[in-house]
C-alpha cells in the first residue's frame, strides 16, 4: 500500500510505494524529483522537492500509482503535470 508524506515547511512530498523495501540507490530526475530504488531495481518511492510550484509526474516511473496515492491523500491539486497517453 502506498503512503504519502507531505512536509509543508520543507516544501517536499514523498510517495512510498513499497513499505517492505530497503532503498539502496536514488536516481535524480532533475533537481527536484528523485526515485528511490531497491537492490533489485524496483521503485520504492518518489521524492518531490519545491512542491508548492506543482508536482511533475511526467517521465516518472510508477506515475499512475503515485498519482493515485497523492489524490487519495487529498493533495491531487498539487499535481500540475501528468503523463498523457
């Protein structure tokens, strides 16, 4: 089950996609988006910095799952870019 942690003071948001996973690597998708990976290369979580300017989910792995978690947390209004198929 996904979990969303929003820190208003730090202006950051973290979407935990795998609660049982140990993060072994973090990959930057630009200066304000990061993906935490397990040893097996599976996505464990997504971190967004400077979210007051909006959350950009384009080109992010697990974007649909992250979007659903963000909306469920009542923060869907913060997403300003979402992948279009």
